[in-house]
């Protein structure tokens, strides 16, 4: 009744104007000011809304009474969120702020026999007017930063690929992604412990080096070149680095990129805190010499299929072959030019089995800052494999046996992949695993010696005689055999008995 009287007496324009006036008066006298952060900003998703939601999830888990629980796609953990129309008080640099999660129903504009209800979501931030500047200047940046940190911690890493050959997805993105689940870590990686520590220190310095890079005027990026024979753990090292730093990986397939500008666009679409990998770079593009013309396309990689029109003649000048080729110059700019600085905290990582095939320009500091040689398995690296695969500690093995393994391993030139294979095959019988490893070492040494004699044109010894000489069991392997015979090598619990 009152409403109809009001509506009759006061025209809508008058009601609207008085409401506006009341609102203003309220704001003049209120000590607070309010900011609305809606989920949808026009047609785009508001990044700040998602960030606030994530940021509040940590505080909400502690102080909230009614929470909504979420588990995102690819995420390995559950996050908490404020329930509809719930409030939470936070503080920043002595200023108290209040967040309210506002969810309202709205009628859809769709023409349908039944209007579809739709939720309009947003956060309202309430701060005292005197704290307004602090909040606007740094609190919201702090929220964004914290949210990114939480996202990285909660979300499994992503492995991106450009293997679609330049086509874009529905959101105009050239990269496709899958959850990155590689279990390799620096603990499982069998390389020399000194080298391992050096690499880890370098990575830590890089990740914590924001102020250093700013101070020295350098782009916050670092290049690593991993080189060495196949099976020495180059891919495992990349995975270990990504897991160590919590970075995403962009696996760039150069053979799928047609032009330098396409390469640049791919780079622009990579995010910060990521590792951009080009595996087997010597197979992907001919990089022997910037100044030589022609030159055969280099190597047999590329996974079969389309090859690029590599323009070796124009490498030095960065000119595309009619705009339709990728050049060494383009690649150098990719790693070192102005565009390489879009985003920050990026690692460029190239792998190759043939470092000698690469152009020196690609290897210089600033592009490839650290050259990491992934070598055949050394004795300290083998001990890591024995520990990881068989559970052997150094003291579990007889000293003589260890010495014997140590004496043979360098000459045997076995990769960690080869050694792992022997250990996996015999993992039910640890003693047999070690024994077979020793035999394998000796066989490799024989083969290597024969090959070197052949190449030197020397007379080849009687094979059997040579093998016998090397196979003659030493004290340690005698003892090992004896222990095996006594305890029975099939016994799974042989470790203690052997000990
Ligand atoms: N250093 C290592 N530490 C632990 N495991 C290793 C190591 N090297 C190789 N392996 C094992 O061997 C397998 C192959 O290794 P990986 O693919 O990392 O070698 P790679 O050097 O990248 O080889 P390629 O050059 O052929 O790509 C891995 O699955 C891993 O289990």
C-alpha cells in the first residue's frame, strides 16, 4: 500500500535522484570506502577476482566458519574459499580490510521459455578512507603475487608443446598443455654430486635474483646448454630443474615453426617462471656456421614430417627467406634479443648430443650461460643409482667390490640409462644386479679395446683369451659369488645376508 502511494506521489526520476543524494551523503560521512571486484569484467574474466579468491583461500582456511571447497583441473590439492555473502577481515601494514563475497542471482537475457538463473559474483573490499592509498598502492599487488605463489604451489606443473604446427586454439593460444608429472628430481638424478650442487646453487641464485638482475640491468633470464651422449640424463635433468624450481616447461618443436615471427609469437605467449626447452637443437636446425651458405639441414631429427626452409646464408643478418624461414639469427634473437625479455624469470634450455655442431654464437655467455656436460656414468653417480634402485648404501657393499666397480666404470663408458636398465632387470636380486653390472663393465671394456685396436690397425688378440683375462674373477667377485651361492641368489632378502 505504502509502495503504491509512494510510486503514485513521487515520480521515478525523483526517487532515483533522492536515492543518489542519500548515497552521497552516506559516503561523505562514512569513514569507509568500498571497491567492487566483479568476476566478469565486460566479457573477460577479471584476473583480480580469481587472485583475490585464491589469496583469501589461505586466510579462509584458518578463520572461516563456512567455506566452499574447490579442486581445480590439474590441481593436486583442495583450496578453500569464502561462501556466498560471507565476510573475512584481513590486515596489511597495520590497515584492516574487510572482504565480502557477494553472489547475486540475475535473470538471463536469453530468450527462452524459462529464464535461466545466473549468478553474478564479486568481492567487495571495504577499507578505511585513511588507508586507501596504502591499499591501492601495494596491497592489491601483494594479493596478486600471493595468489600466483599459491597457484604455483597447488597446481601441478604444465608441459606445453607447439606441435600443432602453428595453428591456434579457440582462445588464440599457440601452445597446448598437459599436466607435467615427470618424477625426476635432483635426488634421483645420477650425476656427480659436486656438479649437482653447483647446478642447484646456480638455479637458486637465479630464482632469487630479481634485485640482482634489476641492479645490473640484465634481463631476468638464464641459458643452460646440456650436452652429452644419449641416455646420460639430459631430459631427466630438465624435469628435475622444473620440479626443483616449480616452473612450467615449454617444449619448443622448432621443426613446427615456419618463420622468425612465428617463433617470436610463441615466445610472447610463454609465461614467467618457465623453462623453454629446445631438445636436440643440432637436429632441429642447421646451426653449424652463421656465415656458410647452404648446408644440408643438419641431422636426422625432427620427428619425421615437415622441415623448415632454413636459410643459412641470411643467418648473420636476420633476414628471412622471403619471410618464410626460420634463421639462426631468429633463434639468437629468440634467446637474447629484445623479445626474449617479455615476461621475466625465464630459463632457456637447449640440449644436444653434438656440441661441436653448434654455432659459437649460440654458445656464448648471455645466451647459454652454463654449459653442462652430461657424461657417462661416473663412480659417484653409480652409487646414487645403486642407492635409488637397490637401496644400497655405500657401506652395504664390500670395499673390494666397490673398488673393482670403481676401477672399471670409467673405461666401460656406460650411460646412466644403460646402468639403470641392468639394475631394473635385476632389482629382485640385488647381489645379482651388482654382479651383472660388473660383468657388463668388463664386456664393454673388452669391446672398447677391440674397437680401438681395430681402428689403430693393431693385431687383434684372441677374443676368448682377452675376455678370459678380464673375466678372471678377482677376490671381490669371488667372494660375491660365494656369498650368492651360499645364500641363494634368488632370495629377495639377500641384502642383509650379503652384508
Ligand atoms: N643421470 C641420470 N640419472 C638418473 N637416471 C638417468 C640418468 N640418465 C639417464 N637416466 C635414465 O635413463 C632414461 C633416459 O634418460 P634421458 O632421456 O634423460 O636421457 P637423454 O640424455 O635425454 O637421452 P637422449 O639424448 O636420447 O634424449 C631415463 O628414463 C632415466 O631413468
